[in-house]
């Protein structure tokens, strides 16, 4: 990744973010009754880096994927991410009051509505990838939904959150910490990449290389997250800083120190770039740039 | 529906319930980590009438549907139902401690684990209908998932729950009460019927007749539920009796009295039978019997 391409990447990123924002605004139903639609839109719109949608769109671009399928998959992944944040912020979980610089959904709409909004967002994620207008080939839609269901469920994101709950106060070693994050945040980030690739044609070695790229992105994202939790303030993060340390949660920083964690993040991102090069995809520039973006992010 | 067929129906019902129980036990992953799998299995196994799976299986039978698809759809619908109960019982919702005669999931496993178990069960419902072994035609799998996502989401079950939350203490009239229940419980019951029909071939008039049958079943189920809430005790119901009245929630009994509600349930069930007759399906005996079963249930 050459720094000279950053202006180009920045323009691409903003264009894609706007497309995702517009699509989410169109597809997240304000017409769900009794205020539920409002809570769902509040949870999803006007915030977030949209890293997962960007990974879907960049991977789709790299394999020449179907644009309509890629946009729907990008939004679906973001809805799963958004619902997980709504539930994760609830008092019985992390009990957080600030998210993306705004009061969390349960603070704004009450716990019951937050619970329902999260539930409805998960259902909507699948519905989005199953339009009945014939715009997505059924086999592609089925594959996308299968990957998303696995990444979100008990052997994916939800399973990782369960491990996280059970780990507070425990002295996890690095393999255990990585196993937790591979599920908790890694599964959905990796699925973003493989789902994007599923909107086009990719041979088995390319798919395998993209899986490794996705796994490295997932791990690097979490290491950087742990670094930011101790180095950034709440205003920059848009969420409560220092909460992992306060909750006595094991992190990459508590395990390997700040410098060690930064070096580790760099090494893992190097592996992401290497996997991409091995994929021999001709249009992988934005996937390379997204790896750097994950490494350089400040919130 | 002739009473003479009841022994036959009873045997069919038990056989199907056993098949569903065995399939759920096989498919609800005990291997989700950190106790999550245990909480998921606790929420799903050894309880419940399995009315929704029975509707799926009877509708599939009536149209000569694919057995593997029908069993997967039956279990998927039950997982959505089970997750909704887990979340609905939580302190921020109905705050219920007893379900199917056992402590509710959040009482047994804690609120955080209950929240995650519900989330993971919803994802698993979709995953179940998307096996990657080619046993379900992709177009059928996509159609099943689409129907389930719509029935579960903001314009279906979750939307109905939001209306329910907003209705406590309000004097809903009958159309408003029915509109709420059409979403809250009706959408999933109706989807059970239409999903079963989607595992085979049914022409448009048959599908429409089955939709009306499903809608009537959904409405009758709720009217009977309201009747049982005031006539049955907690031990028989396996959940807390009288809680709707205690919560000052509008019900069909509060609106039309006990006798009026019973007469209404009978009339709606008559409409279910009439819709079935109009469907001209040759093998609709078990769908007829399920309508009567809904009307006669004691818990």
C-alpha cells in the first residue's frame, strides 16, 4: 500500500459510506410500529465507520461481484453489528450510556424497546438479502445468509460475547484472548470479506486467501481497539474510554504492553497484506487500503 | 373435523413432536462456548406444545412437501418462538420467572446469558434452513428464510411486541387489539403454515386459502390464550396465570367477556376450517385437527 493512493482511497471510502448510509436509510423501516422503527433507525443511522460494509464492498469489487448483492450484504452485516452494539450496551451487559457520541438506544428509548430493536435489526439483516424481486440469484442469497447466520450465532459473535462475559477477572493468555476475539469481533469482520467475495466468482485459493485476510483484519482491529481504549479519550472514541481496564477485562495491552500491542498489530496487518498479495486479485487496492485504515484509525 | 379421527391425530401429533424434539436436540448446538449452548438448549428443549412446528409439518404434508425442508423449517420457526419467549421473559420486558413449569432462562443463567442465548437462537433459526449439503433447493431455502425474517421482524412479531409494550393501560378497541396480535403472535403462526406450504407446490388459490387458515389460527390462538389466562391456574399453564389482567393489559376477555371470547374463538376456528375446505387440499385432515386442538387446548 503506497501512501500516494490515500487521496484516491479517501474518495472511494466516502462515496461507499454515502451509498451505505443512503441504502440503510431506505431499508431500515421507519414504519415498524409503536416507535420501534425510530429506535431501529436511531441505532443504525448517522454513525459508525462502516468498516464492515466497506470490507464487503471492497471484496465484491475485487472479484467483480454483483453490485446490488454487495450493497445488500454490506448493509446486512452492518445491521448485525448495530444490533450487537444495542444489546451489548444494555445494563445487563456492558451497561454503557454513550455510543458514537450519542446516548445509547436503551438510554434514549428504554430497555424493552432497545431489546426489541436489536431483535428486529437481526431479522431485517436476513430479510435485506432476500428481496423477492429476483435481483439476487437464490443460490447467492442463500450463501450470503448462511455465512451471516454462522458469523452472528453461537459459534460466532454471540459465542464470543459469551466467552467475554465469562472472562472478566480471569487471566487469559494470548491464545485464549485471540480465540475469544476471533468469535466476538473477528467472525463478522471475516464474514464481511467472504460475503463480498460471494457476490462474484472467486476460485478456492482466492477464497482461502481472502479468509486469511479477513482473519488478520479481525485480529488487528481488536488489538488496535485495545490500544485506543487506553490511549484515546471518550470524546475521540465516541464511546466510554478505558472501560475494559475499569472492568478488569483482559486485553492485548494488559497482556503485552502498549508497545508490544502496537508491534503485534503491525505484524498482523502485514499478514493481511501478504494474504491479499497471494490472492493474486488484480483489484485489491481498496482491500489493502482498508487494512492500513484499520491500523491507523484513531477511533 | 370428525371426532373419530382424534386417536389418529393424537398418534400423528406425538410422532411429529418426537421428531421435532429429536431434531432440535441434534441441531441446537451444545458446543456454543462458555455455557451459551447450555442456555440455548435449556430455552428450547423439553417443553412446549410445538404448535408452530406441527403447523409447518401438517401444511407440508398437505402439499406433498420435501420432508427435510419441512423438518428444518419446523425447527426454525420453533427457535424464533423460543428466542422470543426468552427475551419476553426478561426483567425489562414481562419480568417472568416461570415458563413451561421451569425457571425462565434469565433466572437460571443470568440476564446477559439469556440475552445472548435469544440472539444466538435467532441466528440459528436461519442457519438451520441453509444447510450447505445441497439437501434444500436454494430457491426454497431463500423463500423459507424470507418468510421467517418478515414474520419475526419489525413488521411482524417484534413489531407486535412493540405495540404490546405501548398498549399497557390503554383501552384498545377490538380492531386495535387484533392488529397487535396479528403481528405479535399471528405473524409467526401464519408463517408456519405458509412455510410448510413452501416446501412443496401449491397454486396461488391454495396458498391464499392457507394464508387465511393461518390468520384464523393465529387469532383463535390468542383469544384462547386470553381465556386461559383467567380460567387456568399457573400449574396447568406452566407459566404465571392472570398476568395480563394484573398488568392491566387489554385482552379479548376484558373486551368481550368470557362467554363472548369463547364464542368468538369458535367462530374464528370455523373460518379456519372453511378456508381449508376452500383450499381443496386432499390431505388437510391434520390441519383441520390442529385448528380444533388450538380451540380445545387447556394450556
